[in-house]
C-alpha cells in the first residue's frame, strides 16, 4: 500500500483562485455561487454550485489493492509546527503566522514539499466569518468559571476557515451472536410492618427474571458512516459537530477553497474503516438485543463480518479558533454549515474556589438559622 495513505504528518494548503478578467486573487464568500472580484467586479461562477452531483462510492478492497494508481496528488510547500506537528502553508508574502490548529507562533526556517491527495466532494461554507466570530464571542461569555481575561481571545482574526478531511463508509454487516434472554415474571412476597405499634402482615409483587440462552444472526446496512480523518482536532468535539447535510455535497472545486485552508487527511482509508466499525458497533448491538427479545438481554459473543464496503473522501467546513492561554492550547470549533459550536476551555481556579466558599457559607448559614429556629420553637 502506498505511503501516501499511511503518513503520520499532515499538510494544509492555502488555496488561491484568480479572476478570469483581471487576474486578481479571489476569495470564496460563504453562501454564494460565484466569486466577485473586488477590483474589476467580474462574476466568476462556480460551476459545481449549480450542478446536481451524482455521488460515486469507491470500492474499498479494490482501492486498497490499487492504491498507488488511485492516488491523485499535487505538490505543495509546507512549514511544520514544532508544537503540534501540523504542516501548513503560510499566506503569500507572509513569513510568520500562528498555527491554525494549536495557536503556536510559526516562523519559516525552511520549507518542504508534500503530497496532497485530492478529495472528490465537499460541503461549501454557509456560515461566514462575522457570524462565526459572534458565535465564538457568545460561547466565551456563556462559560462558567472562565478566567476574566479570556474574552480578549474573542477576536475575528483568531478564527480560521478550514476544510477538514473526512471519510464516509457504506457497508453491510452480518453478525452471528450468542446471548441470554431475560423475561420478567412476578411472585407474591409476604412481609410485616409496624403501624402505630401494631404489627401488620402484607404482600407485595416482586419482579424476578427468568434467563434462557439465545443465538442467531443479524444483518445491518450502513450508509455514510462519517469518520474525521484529522488527528489535529479532538475527535469527540469533531463528532459533536454532526449532523452534516451530506445530501448537499458538491463536486470538488478549488474555487470553494479560495481564501480558506484545506487539510490533508492523516487517518488513512484502512484506519478510517476501523474507526467506522466502532461507530457501527452500537447499532449492531442494538439489533442483536432486538433480535434476542424478552425484557432484558445479555450479549455474550458476536462477530460482525463486513462486506460490500465502499467509501468516499470529502472535505467539510469548520471555523476553528486555536489560542494559547497560559501556555496551553485550546480549540473552538463551529460547523461551517449549521453553526453548531463545541470547544475546549480553561477554568479559573480562583472562581471555583470562591464559588465553593460561598456555597459552603450559604449552607452553613442555612443550618445555623434552622438550629436557631428549632431552638426557639
């Protein structure tokens, strides 16, 4: 298998598109179907924005057998972040910047050339930078126990529009299993209680479970199981940005990327499918439980077999703010289509301390008043 699909480092490219009339550099404005030149006013249409897309899936096993032939790559110059390992390109004529993934200052000491494997589809940005900056500011102000000086990071220029690589997988799963079926039943039980000094005999219904062995085979069909192919972002936060409107995918066109950054995937096709299987597992277990039936179930063994596997490589838009606070990096992410927000944040130890102190004082005061009131009574 080609090394292009197993690299541990990653690259990010700053894309540029030139005006068809005057040659000026254009930038994609989220939510539009053309690039307007700010110098000559020419409308540069994006053909893929208006054309219906027939999404084609790639056969998983066939691709792995012919990986080198299928690797469509371009060469780009990159600079590596010494803190997080991300390799990025800086904007034209810029010799220093901040890493978009961890906020560490980048200074060019020497560049390298890397391969970018082109995706086939993407979702263009719909949320613009101003709206994302407002969401970032609202999020910061909503944080409990946040340091007072954290709000200084709510600046528009700290947000980067980044197209993050993803895989989607389709598959059928055939899963033989063994387990136990539990059926509830009820028995009467006698007990005694003391009421006003007198002993009373009562009965109650007690639930019990009758277990019996179960086995069988279940079948699941999965469509567009989404796997983030970046290791630069916390996977749990990236997953929480879902759902994505994948029905609105467009064909890959660099015009959508103009003015933005696009990251090359770090998670290869095979590793991505291992992640996809983890995301499929809860549904497989749920199907097994339904198949066992009864009131409760125990799964003892199960062995999914996956077939008819296919995948596609696409880019999804995220507004990312990576900032450093007291020498630690924090990341804030916005779904560039829906505005869904998730992120990492620091806590103020002093605010937590004074909150606990105040809470203890309130509780102590309440106990004191209760004791005083009780004594007066």
